[in-house]
C-alpha cells in the first residue's frame, strides 16, 4: 500500500511539473519569434507547433505538449 501511495504521489507531482512547463515554453517561443528573422515557411512551422502544444496543454496532455513545444524551441534555436 505504501508503494502505491508513493507511486501516486510521484505521478501527481510529475504531472504538475510538466503542466507548469507548458506556459513557460510557450512564452519563450513567443519572445524568440519576435526577435529572430525567419523565412515564412519556417515561421509557420514553428507557430503551428506552438499552437499544437497549447492545444495539448489545454487538453491536459502535458507531457505531449512539452514534447511538441520543445520541438518548436529546437527549430528556433537552430535558426538563431
């Protein structure tokens, strides 16, 4: 029983940590998009990933959201 309680405790706090990362990543992407020059195709791709990440966050799929938002960040970092 203690193991189950510990597992549930860990999962709950891991989900909370991921949930709080999403808005932070979205604001980072927004700030970088304002300060970097990109071709329209790359910018559209990054904006689409950012929107997908926000949608996943709003659906409560935080781990998937973080993955998509980090992909957008990686593309931004490669361009700067």
